[in-house]
C-alpha cells in the first residue's frame, strides 16, 4: 500500500516541478496561518558531531501530513559519505495511512533549501548585482548557485572556502554551468565585492563581520542554536531581517544568535511569507542591506514531498 | 543501502525476541539517564479525529538512533482500516545513514506497549489474581491479554466493551488462547471483581471511578493531554502511581490528568525503571492499590526496533 520511492525516481520527477512556486506557497501558507507546524524535533550528537532535525506538520484542509528527518554529520566526508542525509514520509491526513517513503537521502531537503534561497534572492537582492558571493563549497554551495541562475543574470561568482582542494572540486562540479567562478579563502573579500551573498557552512562562529550597503545575504547554514555564520552586527545594521519562520528564529539560526547578543529584537523580524503576500514591502532601494536567515520550515518539506509524490503517482 | 523491512518479515523476527527483557532494558536505561529522549512530537487532527506521535532518541554509546511515527485515527474502523498505524526508522548514530525502514504498520508499537503492560503486571500485580479485567476490545485489549499469559496463571477474564459485537469479535480473536472470557458493558463490574485491570481505550473521560484494595491497574489508553480512562480519585487513593517517564507524565496521560485535577503531585510518581533497578520497592503487600500509567517512551521503540533489525540482519 505504501510506496517506497527511491532517489532514482525522485530526481527526474523533480525536474518537472516549479520549486520556486512550491516554496512561495509554502512560505505564504506558513505565514498566513494555514499550516500546523510544531516545534522542530532535534537530536544532537557530539562524537562524531552531528545533528538530526525532524520537521513535520500539515496544511489545513490538505490531503497529507509530512514528517521529514534530515541529518548533518560533519565528519562524514572523511569516511567518503555525504554529510547530509534524510528521508521524507507522506501520510494520509484522514486516516494516518503511510502513503509514501521518499528515500531521497537528503536531496529533497537540499533542493527545497536551494529553491528557498533563489526565491529570497529574487525577492530581496538589489536590482544590480555585479558579483555573487558563495561562502562554503559543499552541496548547498553548489545547489544555491545553480538555483540562482534562475533569478539573476549575473554570472560572476566569488567562492570562499577553507581548503583549496574543496574550492577546485566546487568549480569542477559546476563546469556544466555558465558561471565564471573565482576563488578566495577570505570571507571579507566576498563582503567587499559581492552584492548577493549566500552563506552555506556549518560554522559555529561568525564568518562575515560586515557587508557594504546594497548587499543582500541569505544565510542557510545555521539551523541550530549553536551554528552561526554572520556577526550579530550585520543583522543589527540591516534594513530588513527576514526569516522563514519567526517561531523558529526564537530558538535557532542567525536571528536567534543576534537576539541573544542583544543586537536585534524579535519585533524586527519579517517573515518571507509576509513579503510574498504583500504585507511588507521588502527591499525598497538599491542601497539597503537585507539579510534572510533560513532555518528551514516544515511547510517547505510538505510542499516538495507532495509535489514529488503527486507527480510520480500521476505518471503511473 | 537502507533496508525496507515489511510487516511480513517483522512478525516472524519478533517471535524470537524476549520482549519483556527488551522492555526491561528500555525502562531501566531511560530511568538511569542512559537515554536521550526529547519531548514527544505530536500532531492532533479533529476531523476526522486522530493523533500522531513522533517518538525518537537514542541510548548513549549505542550504534543507532530511532524515530518512530505512530498514529491513531479513531474513525478508521468505519472505513475497514485499523485505527493504529505507523513505522519505525533506524539510523546509524555515527553517520546519520538510514539503516532500516520498518514498515510495521504500528505493529511494533502495539507489541512493545503490550509487552510493557505484561512487564508492569509481573512487577506490580498482587500475588493472588482471581480475575483479569480488560477495558476495551481493540488491538491493545487483545495483545495485552495475550502478553499477560506470560506473567500470570489466571485465565478468568472479564472484558468490558461498549458494543456487544465488538466484545464477541474480541472473544473470537482470542479463541486460540486458554482464557475463559466473560463480557460486561459496565466498567464498574470489572473494578468489583478483577485484581489486575488493563484499560486500553481512547476515552476522553474516566471509565473507572474506583477500585478495591488489592488491585493493580495498567492504563495504556491515554497518551495525550486529552485522553483519560481513570478518575483522578483512583490515582489519589493508590499506594503507588507508576509511570514509564516522569517527564512525559507532566504533559500527557492519566498522571497528568490527575495532577491537573489536584489529586496527586509529581513527586509521588515512580518510574518503572526505578522499581526494576531496585531504587523503589514497588508493591509490598496484597492489599495495596497500584496504578501504572503508560504513555509510551522512545526507549521502548529503540529497543524493539534494534532487536528486530539485528535479528533480521543476523539471519541473512
């Protein structure tokens, strides 16, 4: 009765789905109160270091509820394994029957996170972008850039990594794109020359200390109370600090860290869904600084799991 | 890489496992602080009525972590579907790799709950039992009685259901056992004549108002803040009120309801693991009244998922 769907089935199905549209609905649905999304479940491991997030919930009146388990085990690459992993489960909202196990190995989480990054960039990045900056060289660093191709014409990219090998491998993986990628190991350099910056690391201390007027930053790396990529001063100096879910920002991510530091207050936070639905104007001129702190919300998982499931079922 | 294990594989594997022993380890491990068990995740649905529980965690130093999703949708029988459902997921604690999807359809949750009931009965029931009382006629009512056969010689049973058809079907399902089952639709009658009572319903109001000295009650039905089978006065009058997990009893189950009513206080609650490990004496004479309120703790799920997985993997 339950379908077990492999990554090999999921990947082609995803190609036919407008992920930005799906994420738009996910954020608007969340912010307008159509979603039931309990607090994120979390397991943290120290040795080896890892964290597991359980995100779950449902859209009221929808046919499904979704439970998503995603993990990050940061020593995995040393074992030849990807650091991120996971699966999604889709259930019938009327009976609790398990409809599908999506064995996506974390791919759907990676893709919905990248799609959210592109959506936020389309919404908040300054009109003129000379250079895109990417902090990190992992799978999110790759997918964010691929997705940004959908929303900006800029093809000049500065990538910042800790290791030269990692940066070269990053360029190799993106060789099929038309991005012109330069390298640096100095986050400060990214802040100097890029107007659209995406931070994608699992850092536990700030990598960026300041940015110039006319910059948008999307921070996707920090999704726990411990992780942090941005100095609280960046959020304090921003014209708009956007989060996917205010409730989550109270306990995890960049906004949480900045609030803990006393740099910003919760009332400043604007939800993506409120900008998308026109309740907040978003960026109003080129010189503003905008920061989007994405910790990932269950409605994104619900939206992508539903879209993939329905596409695969309809195809049969 | 991940194994998808069907109910058809799980059922025979379970026959070779000492579930009472597994539950004993689960409760002792929980109470002595060897487990990491975050608060239960919960989704509640009103139309049709249902609840979903996500229980997850790990034993420190073990090889695994487990996420279990279990649902109860109480109108399902009208559709010809079982009310309970679910699955368990077993992951590698060092890498986050998904090792197994146990598509048990809620069977492992049902079995570990029944095994916990038998374990608690062995531990707390008075030495002399003339009659076993079961409130409810569903799958738990059946499995609890089957498991009790392992821990008591008593074969006289009084079953209490709301509908005559349900009670007759119950007797039919247990025809392969040597229990002598009588029927009643009056919970009061069960309280009058039974010394070991198990309540297994999803009731939201007390079904039992009082019991006689020399009675043990195991309440397995209530696992949310709303559900209740026992009048708070029963817990107030009990010599010992046992729970599987004190932390959970603060927000769900009979103990929660009795605390809300001011009938008992949290300090009275004794964990099963503390009796099993000798930190609390448990029942000390025949005439005591003991109540065990089981809301179900993730260590039970971890224990049964691990045992089943290892048995299936070892067999190959």
